[in-house]
């Protein structure tokens, strides 16, 4: 795989290899130069570059998926390939940048969306190339160029995606270095980027530490932080469908998406039936003794064991000496909401199930489990009142009803795709318009022809 990738990298003869630099200052300067060119380009030309990025993402989605799994040891190639196809098809481009107009006796006023300039984007190891490509489409559509700081555990695949974007630009006659990155990104280089005078906006996709770092930078920051999405099932739900949807959502890319079902809160009277159908659909219910061993493995000394993140259920079970049946997709157990494998965001296909007395109790427990992240929550119910009550109480950027969590990304649901969900700072699902600033243009006493 590495040899295959190196061969593809040689398509960039220049020493910085398609936007990958040795030091941050050079990277920022190159992105600034590209942005000066970009600013003068017609919107149509931005769209032409974006179309080509989409095409290349479709063509190389599977390779990127294989690289991501190989480099990070997380997720699975089939689902990661689907994620690349999804972002290629459903990430909004320039059409998301709209103008508002007021016209009347005193003339014409427009509010237009303009670029910030060079955006600094910090990306995670859980969706590495997906985030780089999705951010690139939205940020370029807004007229910006981007300095990426990829997660050190996913540098190769993230930088390969950066090169792909530059290649797309160059092939249609656009500038080089519309997105840039470093050969060896570190905390120090991220910190240099965050303080740089030529970076007016920082977008962080990752856990709580990076979002806090960005929000403390003194710059405008968009913080797409951690979640711990509960899925609530009440007695009115189609229980069999709920079980299938929950297993499908929870196991997608081995539970890496931040939106994926991380624990279940079920009403007492339907919990046994729900577990029955979950077991029929690849759920493997573990014993108390196995749960103890799994807890020691996954939360070693109460800290998340990162070598378990993004692993599939059978691998996790084999790590505690359990040989699971071939069809196993998800590990199930019952427990109180405070159990560490329920309360913590794990990002692996382990679903703790919490019983609730009634809908009040269920809502209360699910809200507690979301920890005020205001990120994602899901529910299976046919009772509109219950759905409304939970939606209001949990107050998350994403609330999926009667579907797997990935419907929120436009996969089996309506709406656009993004891999940067700004939960902490409130922008919600980001797209091109999120990466633009507002500008009012006024023509007094003319141009109104009503
Ligand atoms: P992570 O926080 O370990 O790393 C994310 C990025 O931040 C990396 O590039 C890392 O190098 C950088 N980073 C970390 N701490 C930093 C600091 N103090 N200063 C500067 N940079 C820093 O996260 P991860 O393991 O790569 O991704 C998983 C986490 O991200 C989960 O919590 C998940 O919920 C969250 N996530 C959120 C979204 C969203 O859209 N809200 C999307 C994907 C992942």
C-alpha cells in the first residue's frame, strides 16, 4: 500500500509535493498566495474545481478507505468507501452561498457572503480523509484556501487527500496549494497556525481538548466537538425495525462517526423484545464476568484505551478471550447509566442498554448521558408528543427519528453531508456558507425598479 501511494505522490514534481510542506510558515504563505488568486476567480471556476474534487473522490474513495484503515487501525474499508462516495455526492458546493436582498424607495441592499481568507482546519483520526475532502469542498466553495493540521496518527491518508484536492485544481487550470498541510504536523505546528496573523478562522473537528484550545485562541473558532449520542426507544416504536436500525447505525465504520448510537435507553416494557431483535441482527450479549474483563480492557485505569477505538466487535471480544460467532457485529450488555462503558464516548461497537421506568425517566437518563455536548441524539417512537418532548429536552444539533444515526448525514435521509458538526459553537452541520462572512452592500436611492 505505501509503495502504491508513493508512486501516486510522484505525480507532483515540485518539492513541496502537492501542497505538503516542511514548515508551517511556508505552508501558510503558499495558501495565502493561492487565496489571492482564488479571490479573483469567478464562482463558476470554484465550482469547476469542486466538480473535479468530487470526481477524484469517487475514483479514489476505496483507496483512501484502505489507506485510512491501514494507517489508523480503525474502521472498515466498506463503510469508509461509502463515506467518501457520500461526501462526493452530497457535500454542498457554491450553491450553498446565497445572497439576501432588500429593495424599496431607498434603493437596494444586499447581504453577500464573502471568504474569510486562509482557514486553519484541524482534523481527526476517526474520519481523516473524509474530513479533509468535505472541509475542502465547503471552504473552497466559500472562496477560501485551507491550512490543514491532520491528526498525527492519520498523516499519510490526510495528506494524500490534500494532494488530491490540489491535483484537481491544477488539472482544471486552477492554482496550486489551494489546500496545504505538513509532512510532520505536531501540537507545536497547530499552535503556530492558531496564532498566525494570516489565519482569521480556525475550524476544529475533534475531541474536547482541541475544541477548547481553538476557542481559547483569541480567533474566531468553529468547534465540532465530542458527542455521546443516546438512542431512546419507547413502547410505541416498531421494535424490530428499531433494533435493526440501531445495530446498523452503531456498527457503521465500527462506530467511529461522532453521531453514531453510543448507548440505548429503553422503556422497561419493551427492553427484552428489543434485546431479542438486536441479538437476531448481530448483537452478542455478554455475561457479567465478560463485561468486567471488557471494562478493564477498554477503560484501562479509567482512561479510554485508544487501541480499542474503531475496532470491530469480534476483534474486541477476541481481546478478552471470547470467540464470538461469525455473524457478531455489536457487543451488548445491560447496566446503569453510570457504567463507564455507557457514560463514556467509546467509538467502538459496544452498546450498553439502560432500562427506564417511563418516558420521563428515559428522557432524564438520556439527557444525562449526552453530557450537555448538544451533539446528537436519536429516538424510535410513533408518539409525536414523546418525540417532541425528547427533542426539546436534549437540544442537540442532530436528532434522528426512526432511522439509523447516519440518516443525519444524508445517508438514507434527506439533507446534505458533512463530517464537521459544530456542536459546541452552535453552527450545527457545517457547509460552504458556514465558512463565509457576511457583508452588506448598499446602493442608496437607485437600482430599485419596482
Ligand atoms: P482528537 O481530539 O484526539 O484529535 C483531533 C485533532 O485535534 C487532531 O488533529 C489532533 O492532533 C488535534 N489536537 C488534539 N488536542 C489538541 C490541542 N490541545 N491543540 C491543538 N490540536 C490538538 O480527536 P480524534 O481522536 O482524532 O477524533 C475523535 C474525537 O473527535 C471524538 O471525540 C469525536 O466525537 C470527535 N469528532 C467530532 C466530530 C464533529 O463533527 N463534531 C467529527 C469527528 C470527530
